[in-house]
C-alpha cells in the first residue's frame, strides 16, 4: 500500500467518526444547555468528563471494533465469550438509537426550515405588517425603549448622565469622583440596567424613544431595533406550526433512509471531505466575528464564569450525559466504526483527534452564539433551546451575500446532523441485518418508519415530551451504556487486543495502566457519586 493511500484511509476513518460525533450535539445542544446551566462551572465539568471518561471509553469502543472486526453484539461475544451477559449492551444500544434518532430528526428538521427561510430572504428585513405588529407589542415597545436608552446614554455627557441618575433617585448626594467614573464607564449598559432595576427604565425609555422618533432615519432604526425580537418570534411561530415540524421531520427521515438503504455512503464520505473542513472554516470565522463584535467580552465571560445560580445537581448529570451524547458514545456506534478501521489506524491517537475536534467545535459554537445574545440584548426563551436559530441569522445576514450566507450555514448544520443521524440508524439497521437476517433496504425502511412514528410526539409537544425523552436518552441511557462498556473493556474483555493499541509511537507505555485504572475504578465510582447525588437531591 502506498503511503498516500494509507493516509487517506486513516483520515477517512477519523472523518467518519468525527462526522458521527460532530452534529447537533455540538452546534445546537451544547450552547443551549451551557446557557441554561449558567456556563462556567458547567462547561468546566463537561470538559472534565470528556477527558476523564469520554476519551478512555472512545478508545475502548474503537479498539473493540478494530480488534474483532464486528459490530457491538459480535464484539462483546468475541472478547467476552459466547454467553457473556454484556451482549445485551448491544440491545440497549439499539433501543437508545431508536429513541435518540426520533427526536434528533425533529431538530435536524429545524435546520432545513432555516435554509428554506434563507431562500425566502426572511432574515433580510421584517415584512411591514409584522413590523407594525411587533412595534405595538409590549415586548416590542420595551425593545425600542431599551435600544433608545442605550444609544442616547452612550452619547450623553457625564453631567447629563449624572442628571438622569439623580432624577431617578439613583445617586446619593455626594459620590466621589472616582466612584462616578466607575459608574460612567460602560454606562450604555450599566445605566439602563440600573434604571430597569429601579423601575425607571420605562420613563426614561419613553423620553429617549420620543427623541429618536423625530429623527430622519427612524424607519431604518426601528427595523434594526426590532430584529432580535423578530428573530425570537420567528422561531416561536415555527415551533407552534405543527404541520411544518412534522413535514421537516418526514423529510429528514426520508433522506436518512435513502442514504442508508441505497448504500450511497461512498458519496457521503467524499462529501465529508469537503463539508467538514468548510464547517470548521465557517465556525472559526463566525467565532472570531462574534468575539470582535462583543467589545465587553460578555459572551466569553459567560462561558468562563457564567451564572452559578443556574447550576444544580441536575447540571452535573447533564454535563456527564452530554459528554457521551456529543462523542456518540455508549451505544456502540464507535465499535461499529472501529470495525471498519484499517491497520494504519491507532485507536488511541485517532480517539485523541476525534475528541479534540468534537470539543473544539462545541466550545467554538458557544463562542459564536453567546456574544450575539449579549450584544443584541436578546432574551432567549425556553431555556435557550433556539439560540442556534435565533442569534446567528442576525449576524449572518450582515456579510456580503446576505441570505446566501445564512443558507450556507444552515445547510452545514443540516449536513452535520445527517452524518450523525446515519450513524444512529446504522446501529439499528446493522442489528436487523445481522440478527434478523433482513435485507439492507428492508431493514432501513422498517427502522426508518418506526423511528419516524416514534418522533411524532416530539415534533408535536416540543417542550414536555421532547425534553423528558432527551433527558432519558442523553443523561441515563447513553451514560449507562458507556459505563457497561467501560466495565467490560476494563474487567471482562481479553486485555491483549486493547493493550496493543497503546503500543504506538508517541504513546508512553504507562498510559495503558492509567487507562485501565480509569475504566475499572474511576468510572464506576464517579457514576455512583454523580447519580447518587442526583437521587439524593431529588428525594
Ligand atoms: N454525537 C452526535 C451529536 O453530537 O450530534 C449525536 C449522536 C450520534 C449521539 C450518534 C450518539 C450516537 F450514537
């Protein structure tokens, strides 16, 4: 085999595995749950779980697949004996895949709705009727007042600022000069926030809004001021449009079935070579753009320190669960992918690449979204479940090409989602082919239709059904699948096959001992602590 072929094989494996790992979990879910759990500590814990549990379990899954050359069920038997009870982990994986894909497909559908909206130019301007309606609404009036307030205060002189504060009873008689200076620094943010706190924002907002209203460019100003609110209501309207949600869910499942049944995966793999780098480039570009936009670095600060009041015992379980979700672990997907791995690949080194790429995309996604939320003064509803869709278009339309850029971005989200969806349905399809002796297209069709029907309640009751199902899958089923795999790889499986993977250039020999200790002891103890804590705090 020539050197070049060897490399393209190795990279293809990494691309396929990273394609499964990188998906809605990174772009949609991680920013959203980090937001809901108050950033900071949550993000730190997530990274801790990724390194401590995610990496060793990723290595285990890939090594098991590579060593046995078979999917989950076969891999457990080959390494643990024909009658090993661990072969049931395979069934758990199939059940988890069915449930996960049922709602994953619904969210993947959102990306198609947004590409359709981009084609319709819906992000470029607010239609006149909608604009009037927003401007009259309570939230709209408030958005306009706040924007007027911030803008005018940014231009005000220090003595005007002082007057506003005195009039509002916010200034004690004799503040020292330096204290005044502190208050006036970043005054465009701080003073409106103070006024809001004291219930004086309305009064001053009205005064400033009247002033802005008489200016020439008020029409354009109002368009701009209402865009963040428009973005939010657009998303909320879409979520209440059941027909659209079901339609997109159907389209996604249809595409997934066609790809898996037709075996056009070769095409997907080639496409990945183009789309994955493109996704990386766009994400890096948008992250830099957002960081530059956010002069106060509020987004970055939220990621690093956040709001501890939103952190709870449940947050720990969510950080743990999401480490598995994001890396596609705990279901046997990586065992399956590992089984196609070439001899030129190393489970350990490749795992490091996949885990790093996945974590990089997650962190970047938060850094491209959070700053926009702060700069535009958005108020994400439903715990922030829509921030990938509500925040980004505001910036995306500003680049040359306007809607085209929005379109490209959401198409990439869609592709990232589809490459993960394929890996999910493949778990079920492989099971049906191997154990039920079905034909591939038959298996893909039956699995697809079943998952489609299972997903309908998620499409209809987004908040209740959907979030509970996601909690069950991400935070219970996947981690427990992962725990069982860790116990199997650490205690039960024949060690030679896995140990071989640690005999690679650049991997010190002692790492295998650490790896095994983590699987055997740390993982079960950590699970007992985290879930024990959750049960205690819930009870
Ligand atoms: N890792 C995927 C994501 O982050 O979007 C989701 C996923 C795919 C989870 C495959 C589990 C899985 F087996």
